[in-house]
């Protein structure tokens, strides 16, 4: 059975709500899903997880130099990711995501070059394109 863990770091609640939307969508597809904040994360939560969704609010300048928050970086860099786990990234933004996903990917240990789908939202809601992309991600 597929199992998903959705970890979010949210400053004003937008990224949390987007993560919750992802969790609801996955649950509706019959995938056991758990949505947690970055602060709730512990290594035991990755046990038996097939799909990991990592979310962070977009920090940095409006159009460039976007980056994850230091707490997100610190936590993700220390993750012992199980072999075969599929990872997707999500963020919320005000004007643009710019280099956010590229910056997030560089802190994920041992997964260099691994394809990771990306989802972004201005309004914390899943678009039809997001749903289609998530369906492809969980099917693989």
C-alpha cells in the first residue's frame, strides 16, 4: 500500500494549507497520508513511506535569490531517506518562485539528479494541473 508523508514549513499558513490540500487529495485517492509541520518531523515518520512531499514557503527577494528557510534546510539535510522513496516539492509564493525549487533540491541528501516534481500555488489550492501531476507522481 502506498503511504505519503507531507511535511510543510509555513510562515503565514499558506504552505500549511497547500500541504493539507495535497493530503486530502491523496487520501481521496486511497493513499494513506499524513500532513505534519517541519517541527513535528522525526525520522520514525519516514518508515514505510513511499512518497514524501516537502514544502517550504518562498523566502528571499521577489523575483530572484529565493531560498528555503534555515530551519527547513537544517532538518532536510539530516534526513535519512529510505531507498526507493519518491520525493516531490511544493511551495507557495507571492509573485514568483524563481530559484526556489533548485535551492530546495540541493539540500536533499543522496538524491542528486533524482527527478522531483514541483508544485506551486499562490492561493494554497490545488489546481487541476496539480492534481494531474500528483496522479502521475503517485502512479509511478
